[in-house]
C-alpha cells in the first residue's frame, strides 16, 4: 500500500461558490488570503485570471525571500483549481455547494513531488495544514466582510 501524501482541510463559508472561486483564481488575491505568511506578492500580470495551463509567479518568504513560478494543472470553472511548481507538489482548491453556503477544501498534495522525503522531514505537511486552515479563515473573512484583519 502506498503512503498517502496529501493533507486537506475544509471550511463552510456563507458565500457564493463562484465568488469564492473567483478570489482564488486571481493570483493578486493570494497574498491577501494566505494564512501561512509566506506569500508576499503576485508578479507579472496583476489582473490575470487563472485558467488551465496558465502560469503565474509569486514572491515568497520562508526564512529568506525567493520567487516561484506556478502552472495551473487542474481547472474546472467554479469547482476546482490546482497549481504546481517545478518541485512537483500541488495546491488544490475544491468548491462544493452546501446548505449553508460553500464547502471549500484546500489540499497540499506532495505525491508528485521530486523530494517527498525532504518535504516530510521538514514537516511541511503539518505546517502547511495550519497555514491552509488560516487561509480558509481569511478567505471566509474576505468573502463575508470584504476585508481581512491582520489578526486572521
């Protein structure tokens, strides 16, 4: 049996599924909703809306500053979007209508990563899970109030 190499978290948000999807499909919003504290700024076309095979850059900081390029590898309008960078792991968002709004699930999937063991030894799955929980909290706040507090 192969080892599961993905962690996910979900949150029901009292907002329209398409509105939530549109926030995530806008790279310029990633620094706003990022709960990990590592996403600093989108680079390139600030008004770009993501679609399948689109590429987008992010200025990041985890210890030191760096730049990462991503490619959208999964895309179903209003329902699912995922991107990966050259290391091979994916960040996926899924959106599902539920009675109280939309269930948003974020997944960090390192099953296709080049250095699976290094990711695990560095405890990225556990850290990323905490960051994803905070990201969904920030997405909720943005979608339901129009802004994100610094404490979120």
